[in-house]
């Protein structure tokens, strides 16, 4: 058995192991001033980086949880190793041969340690990779070739083949000096009826590596019809070195690109990861035999340095019901990220591997570029189950989706998606939807007299508003331009003219004002030749609700707030309303531009940018015209 590691060797290991490089295998670091680097602590959950590394001193310290020390202490803590194993791990990394006092020059490892289990997996991966070239592995090679993966691709991802026979790997590893107890502990072998047997037989294999690049397990795919185990995929069981909730296939290859691009693409399978990387999306990873969960998220957060909303996590799912269910489940955990989170679903229910085969590499990159915000996808997916062409369907959709949107923790996002919910459902009173979402989120609703009352969870999401729209407040400054435009249309139709008739419904945000605008249009519009009491009567006949008819009579006699030139004032009011619509269109295009790559989607980017320039010029003209208005 090896003795104590010589002190000079420990010092040499510490000296040759740059702490920023070792920590960088687990955490993305960026400059923090004074020669220090910082990132998200791997030892506790945090939103802002408090984990500091000083390369010149060879030390680290977290100001959040208090953990600190040198490079050896870091490896001991992050890898759950003892001192000797941590030194041996770093020695292997630096290519240093250790001398053990009392044991001579050796690289002998204690039986059953983490280092031994990693060595066994490394040897197993080499054995499986060699077997992929054997005649018996022809179906495995054909499987890869049919999916567009050549020999180089197989080599890059370490693909292998578990041969027939019950103990081929076990015998090979025993011959390499490993003990049966170690192989069983590593989940490479197990006890059979007549002795030890291999975990995998006649299957295509992918090695699963940790952040440091060490093989810690395998994923195995069924390729023979007569395979006695019907499950399509088998994965290594939990072991001292393999925790499926924290490992991600492809992360060893993707980690640097994830940190560099501030983007991680989460796919569902091993071949999807391969297809993504080969198509030019080197940030793709996949969970191994389990759903993507909170621990996986924490691993990605540390690589993204997720504290400033610049990172992206893009989930890709099959377009079928299972994929949509997975997307909705991802919604539940998404808010643990401050990074922007998106969904990308390939057309016709294809996965990324199938998409690459059918449409090529560009289509795979387009899939990622055309991602949809996760909140939007989750909401709109559920809205598809309702008949939004009927009033009953819209009411039921709001009853279900208002509590759903209220789960969004970020208040700005919550209000924004509440507004979009009203738009997607086709509900006229956007403010009512926003108000109800806010009430549901806080659990309190305003009551008469100014005091708040608890929200009844059994009450319909918009029970009050469904009975009919409330009367607009004539003193509301936000609604004043809409009120003045309607007064101009009713009292001065010849001045309002075509400019008024061309106004879309969307510029009238209050349901009563929008209903009156529609009634004016249905009565022939301001250019229809009617005016005075006859015009007001024609509009009244097209109002379905009493509150709208009452407001109509108000607006037909209420004086406009004009102080000088009536025509200039009316045109200014109409321009102000158009400005509101154009402004929202500008915001939408800017948002889309942020999601489109100017390199990979150059044509779409140029088209959007051209639209943006045109809209901003039009907005400037409207701003100049509105000077004479409100």
C-alpha cells in the first residue's frame, strides 16, 4: 500500500496547478479588479457572484458562504475527495508522478477510491471504443451512419460498443488490475447467477463525462431487435462518481462555448447533442436518463455567470405532446434562472438529429435562432385548448391562465405577459386582465373604501369584468387622447376625416372606447356623410351595451379641450394615438432583432432593421404632427 505523499511533491502539485484553470472547469470566471476573478459559488446557491479567485496567490474565497483555501482545498470540496485523492487528481492533470514516503516511486492508488473508479471508467471507455470497430458492432456503426455521424464524429463523442458475452468487460478490467468490488462499486459490473457480469451487452454506448472531462458513466442504446431488455436506453446507475441529477452529456465539450457565448442549449438525447455540435451549435447538452432539473440548472448557472440577464438557456423539445409537457415542466423551474429562457421546437415533430438529416445544418442553427420565450410558449400552448372565437371560450381561458401568469415572479415580466394574455385571448380590456393577474399574484384585491380584501380562489379569473365593461374615467390622462379623438369624430367628423377612419381598434385600450370606435366605423365612419344628431343616433344603434350608449351621449356634447386651431388640434390628437401604436410596433421589432442573428439570419435581420428605420421615421413625423394636440 502506498505511503505518505512527499511534502515536496505536494508543493510541486500546488505550484503547477493554476487555480483559475482548475476552478474554471467548474465555474465561469471574469475579471473583478485588483487581479482577482469572480463567479457564482459552486458550494451554495447565489444570484450575484461572490466567489473570488486570486491566481497570483493561488487561493479562492467565497464572501457568501465563507468557503476558501488553495487549489487542493477546492478540489477536495468540489469533488468530495480526501486530501490524498485531491493531490493525486491534480498530479494526473499536471503530469506529475508522485513519490510516497515508505512506498517508493509509484502511481498506485488505494483500492475503491474515487480515483480508482475514474481509472476503471477510463479503461472501460477505451475498451468500448475499440469494440466499435469489431465485426459484431456493424449494426451500431450503421445506426450512427444512418443518422449522419461518421467515424470522426463517433471518435469526438467517444462512442463505443458493448460486445456480446456476459463478462467481456469485466474480464478485461480484472486483467488490468482492478478488483471485482471496485467494478461493482463503479456500476460497471454486477453479480449474476453464475458470477460477475457486465452492466451492458450488445448496445451502442456514449461515455458520460463530468465537468473535468473524466468518464463517470455510460448511456446505452438498444440496437438489436432480439435484445432481451426492451428499454430503448439504459444508463449507469447512481454510484460514488455518477449522480444523474448533476451530469449533462456533452458538457465537457460545451462548457467553454457556453461561457463564451453565454448560451446553453438543452436537448433530449445523445444523438441530438451530436447533431447540434456538428451543425454549429457547440453549446448543446442533454440530461442523462432523467428529467432536466434544478441541479442541472445550477451547473449551467455557474458556467453562464447568470446574474445580469445576458445569458440564454434554450430548451429544445420534440413537437409532440410529450415535448410540450416537458416544456411546461421546464416552466415550473425556469424562474431559478435569471437568464433569459427560451423554447425551440422543430417543425413536423422532428428532433434536432432528424432535422439535421432532413433539412441540413442551417436548419438546426435556424431552430436555435428562432427560439420562443419560454413564458410565451407555455401560455400559448395552453391557450390552444380553448375556443377563443367564442365568449365562453375566452372567459374559460382567462380563468385558467390568469393564475398561471400570476406565478411569474418578476413583476415587470408578469405585467407584460398579462397584457399579452389579453391580446392573445382577444379580451378588449387589457387593464382588467393586468389588474386581476396582480391581485392573484399578491393574494389581495382592492375593495370599496380603499381597503384590500383576500382574493377568492374559487372566483372566476375575471368575474367582475365578464358582466360588462366599467365606465371610463373622463379624468384618466392615459385615456384622454382616446376620449378626445372620439369627441372629434362625433362632433367634427369633417375635420377628423380619413385619419380617424384609418385608426385600428388597438389604439383604443378601454373596452367602452373601443366599442364606440367600432360602432362609428359600422355606422359608415366619419367619411360616411352623416353628421350631427343623425350620426350620433346611427352610432347608438350599433352599440350593444348601455354603458357605451351612455358614454356616447356624453362625448357628443362634451367640449373638446382645444384652445386655438380646431383642425390642428384634431390632427394632433389623431397623431398621438397613431404614435402609441407605432411605438408598440417599434418595441416589438427591437425585441425580435435581439433574437435574430445578424450573421446566421442576415436576410431576416436586414428586413427587420429596414422596418425599424421606416417606423422610427414615421414615429418622428407623428411626433411633429402631435405637437398641436394634447
